[in-house]
C-alpha cells in the first residue's frame, strides 16, 4: 500500500494559519477570498518488490497561491514545511491583473515502508 501524500499535503497546508480554510484541490469558479491555495498531486510507481508491493513512489504536487499583494511570506512558510520533509521544489511567480500567483512544484520519492522522502 502506498503512503497517501495527498492527505499530508492538505494537513500541512491547513496548519498554516494565513491560508487555513482557503485550501482546495480544485480551482473555484470565482476567486473571492484571498489568499487562497489550490493544490494538485500525482504519483507513479518507482519500484515494486518481488511480491509486487510498491516500495517506492514518486510524488509530484503543485501548490498555487493566489492573493493580492505580496505572497512571499506564505510561499516561504509552505516551502519551509515541505523542504525539511525531503521534497525538492521549484517556484514561479506570475501577476494576473490585480491578483498575484506563486506556483510551487514539489517532487520526491517516498519509501512506503519507512516514509522517508528521497530526491529523484
């Protein structure tokens, strides 16, 4: 059984007081409350043992932060939560009219037994 990083992503984001309650796995029809965070996850098998038990799973997840003004403090806090877990990241900034966006993509290979994260 693979470790569910989706639950880890949500609970970690929800622990950040500035965005708690404004987190979704889907883009809203309208963005009316800021800051808001939209996340997505994907995974693929890296290694299965002789019994076909998935030992290593590569996870990629993206966290999009939307808001008015600077989002640097929030993005730094998000990176500060996931980077020590072992996830490597890349980030991009974008200005969408009056709304700012920072997109952060995290990657790591999770050992499903020890729950350690390794860089790919």
